[in-house]
C-alpha cells in the first residue's frame, strides 16, 4: 500500500493512495494511535470516503432516466486508486476521475479531489467534486473515519463516552432496516445527553448505524472514562451524521454525511431522492471536516 506521510510536532499522519484514505493518526504527545487499524476480524477499513453514494440504494441500484445502475454500499471511490496530484509538507491531494468503467456504475463525468491538510493538532479533510459532464450530476458524499475505543490500558468500550456540545440535551436518530440497509425514516428514537456526554453501550449498534438527520450534529467527540474528549470531528452545515461500530469491535465511527442512504421503500429517480446533491455542469461542490486531537 502506497502512503504519503504528514508530520508535525504533535501528530504523525499517513494517507493511502488507495481510496485517498486516512490510515494512521498518531498522537505523539499521548503516544497512541487513534485511527482504527483495519483488523479484518472486525472491519478491514480505516476512514473510507463514501462516494458517489452514502449507504445503500433500496433496490441496490441508482435509477437515472429510467435506467438502473447497480452499485454497492458506500459507492466505489473507497476501493479506487487515486492519483496523488499535490504533495507538500503540510498537505496532500489525491484525485479520482470518472472513466468508461466507472460510468457503467455511475453515469456521470466528474473529478473528485480529496485533500488532507495538517495544522497543529488538527487534520482537515477537504472534498472537491467537479461536474465535468453535460448533465446535472446527482450524488451523496460522506466521511467514515473509525477511531479506537478503548485507547487506555485496563479500560473497556463501555467506560467511554460520546461527547457533544454542552447545550445538547436530546438528539433524535433513525435506525436501518436490517434487510435492505436503508433508513426507517418514519420512526425516531431519542438519545438523552447528560452534561454533553452519552455513555457507549455494547448493544447500541446491534441494528447497525444510528442516523441523525436535520443538521443535529456539527461536532462530536469520543471521551475517556473521566469524560475528557480525546478525539473530535467537526464541520459546518453537515445535514446528516452517522455513528457506528460493529458490535463488539474496539472502535467508533463518527461520520459526517452530505446526503445518506435511501429511505426504506424508495424506488424513485435519483433526482427525487431526499437530500441528494444536484451539481450542474462545470460547477464544483466543496465541503470539509476537521479531526482534532484533544
């Protein structure tokens, strides 16, 4: 696996060319790795990009102008070889361009650039999607970084917390229909937050990811048993947010999404999908999120 290293006095980071994926985030002061190291016994990924679809299509395919384009969960960019186009002491940019093979799954011309930028104790992940075709392009995009839990010796998963802003008292989430992997949008469940903290439970992901719509989460962290956050993910105008772990696995994913999986039962055209991004020819969609080591 070819990787590019970024390092400063606080952090050492590695980005793979495969999937333009963050594969290591080492906290030099605390002397600990924070990114999940892809043990295939649980999950063989670190922090994949989800593009051109977050989650699953209800029918297993995108419907565009009456034609079905089958594509698996989270799209194909995470499994593609990106080209490293810019390298610097503090940042690296990878680019993926559509081709004839990709258009069998996703019939749009595009360029996806992913930049990782290191500054101090923060790593910024920037996405730039350009529509290089002649038709309106429809897509969703998301991050899926997995962070180690636990990180301290002699501690357990359930000793740790999710940490939100202090003024957050209750969040509402949806669950997935386990048969189709799509959202049961008509049912909401409450997550009650106490002093900004929610204790992790081993059973909380028994039905897969928790999905938070409506821009409820713009900042989320993982906290040590004493409630002190050690890793935080933040952004702006994040419409959808996922929190997930494979039951029994020693990590938690904090996932900023711009669009998400289909609602259970949705069989319409991609242009009719709730929350889908529509990008006109020649236009560019730009978003970013920040991972901060606390």
